């Protein structure tokens, strides 16, 4: 049950972290700045957080603690793909438009994280 608690709290952490990164990205966009190394580093930290979250969810699935709705699994696949997807879409450029794409992807990630928390009530088989 401890892993389930950590999974739920980590979801909150990922959501708040993505929100802060999205706000930082929009701030940089409106100041006419692009991606820099600090923002890229923060994206890597966010991706590591969400990958750990997904791996922990996979562990919970294996031990039999499954979400009440199977759509929760789709969120577990989509959310970790947000940052690499934005990076691939921008072809690793660092201009002003690219920061807007990353910030928007992060904001979508926040929405998906919130939605995933509503579909993640665990039931025992």
C-alpha cells in the first residue's frame, strides 16, 4: 500500500512541476526568449519524475493493484511522451516558437495528470 501512496503523491508532484515549468516557459515566450540550458535541464528532471511515476504504476499493476478505469493506463503512456514528443516536434531547436510548444505540451501534461488522478482509484482483483 505504501507504493500506491507514493504513486498518488508523485502524481501531485508531477502536476505541480509541469505547471511551474509551463508558466516559466510562457514567461520566457512573452519576454521573447527561447529555450536555454536551464530550461532543458528542468525538462530532463520533469521527464525523470514522470518516468519514475510510470514505472511505479507498472509495478503496482504487476502486484495486482489496478486502477478502477483502464483509461488510466493511457494517461500513464501519454504523460511520459509529452516532453520527448515536444522535443522531437521542435527538432531540438531553441527559438521562441519552440519554448511555446514546450510550454503548451507541459500545460496539456498538467491537464492529463489531473485527469489521471481522477481515474486512478485502485481496486483489488
